[in-house]
């Protein structure tokens, strides 16, 4: 046989063998498939109805992840929209923000939604009447309009809706915003007084209401004499652009003339000057005690009744007496004093008032009342004095 023909036949035979092998590998007997499927089943090899205590690895991992992942709290429900809106154009409204800034001279229009609506505006505007401020009633809302605005109109604008006209502030249905009417010529909200007397009481915070018309103004607190800046640390003294400076811990060293200084764009202006008068305010009304020099005195003898009040140092106490001799027209003879004493490790003020009665008469017998008053209130104490003809006699009728 020709060698070339033999080579050709050999190649054909080899191709047939390879093709048959590929077909055999790609075909899986049905019985084999069923066997493989049965082997992969989780319940293989168990009686029918027997519980399967094994779990796939992926299921166990998923359960573990679910147990370890903390459950996030439900998101709070969104707050109800404010009933107060601002008119920004014809037929265009927007919810008011916590604060707004408008240029002085611009008009303002606010709408408060509700059938019965009440407004609150800065005190300066309450006197406007039907001038620049106009309020109109409609079926479903109430409209506030302010024209020809000025820096003095700066302040809080609020409204609340009610079921009837006699209701008070409704916190659930209230809208408010603070509006700055910026004026480059007036950095502070104008006031009527150049100087203002203010009591700096030791027991309560004090607000210096130097409000600015522009929230971007830098504001500092100053003393007039000696001229110096007063430190503002946020604890003893703090600043709020909507209110002014608050003195949280009044001290005697702050007494005197203070003012605020505002700076913006090269402009510097000072506020009203506040003359602070420090008052050491008592923590409570006085609790007087009373004692007579003798519970029983003879006719013609002298005696005295003393009223004592313990308090914090430098607390002013006013004494007033009621005594039987008033009915006889006898004038009171009283002396007062105040000393600093130390009681149980504390420094206190001991204030005393002593009422003197000379040459006791029958009409001097009776009840003696002391009324002690401070800035917090009045306290009362009483005692009774008897007048006799001799040490062994019974009291003389008054």
C-alpha cells in the first residue's frame, strides 16, 4: 500500500477515537445523576420523617450574623411642618427658618395657618397699630405685613393657632422666627435711652439686651471706667446674637458702666450704656427671733425688747415694731446695729433692732411684734411682756 494512503487512513482513525471519547465524557447516565443528587441531600441515609439536625454552613453563618448585628432604632417621625410661612413671591411660599436676614427697607409678609391665630411681634412694633404693621384675617390663615422696615424692627416674630380666641400659647401649633433687618448705619437695635440703670442682683442672671441688626457683626463687652474689655468665657458671661450678653454669675466687681461694641466692615458702634448697681440679694426672707430683757417688769422700770436676724453678709434688713404703747401715743425709741459673726464655720451677718421702754406703765403690757423685711420678703416674731406693781403681784391690767 502506498505510504501516503496509509498515513491518511491512520489520521482518520485517530480522529474517530478522539470524537468518541469526548462524547462519552459529556454524557452522564441518568442513574448516576440520581445517585449524586441523593448523596447531596441533607437527609440522605436517614429514615423517613427523622429530623435533620444539621444545617448548611451558609445558613449557620447567616443566623450568626443576624444575631450579632445590632438592631437600629426606628428613625424618628419627621416633625410636623411649621404653621408659619414666608411669602417670597406671588403665589410662592417657604417654611421659615430659625432666623432670617432682610435688608432694612424691605417688606415682610408672613402667613400663619389656622382658623384662630394669635401673633406676637417685637414690643417696638406693637405700638404701630395700622401704620407699617398690618394684620389681616382670612378663612384659613392670618397674614402679617410689615412695610418700610427699619433696624428697630429686628426681633422675634411668632404665632400660634387655637380652637378659640381665648386660648393661650399653643406649643404644639406654634411657629416662630427671629428676623434681622440689617442696616449698615445701625448695627445695634435703637433704644430710647442713652444710659440705663440696671440692678445687678447677686442671686439671678442679668441680661444686657444689646441686640444687633446684623448677625455677622462682631460684638464685645466693655467697661467705661477704667476703659477695658470684659472677658466673655461662655460660663460667667455669655453672648447670644439674638439677645445680648448674659451675666450668669453676678459679682460686685462688675458694678459700674458697661457697654457693647459692634464691628462690621470697618464700622464700629457702641450700644446703650448700662449702669450696673450691685445688690447682694438674700437667698430667703428673714427669720427673726425676739427676746425681752424681762418677761415681767415692775411699774416704773425700764425694759427693752430685741429682734435679731441672721443672714448673708451685706444684706439690708428693715425692722418695724408694733407695741402696746402705740395706743398711748408713746414714740418708739429704737437702736439698730449689724455685725459680722462666725457661726458653725460660716460667716454671717447679725442684724439687731432693740426697742426701749422707759418707766413702764400699765399700758406697756402686752404683745410686742417685730417685722423684719429684706428683698425676698418679711418675717415676723412676737413676745409678751407683763407689768406688775410688785414682784409678788399679779400683772397689772393693761
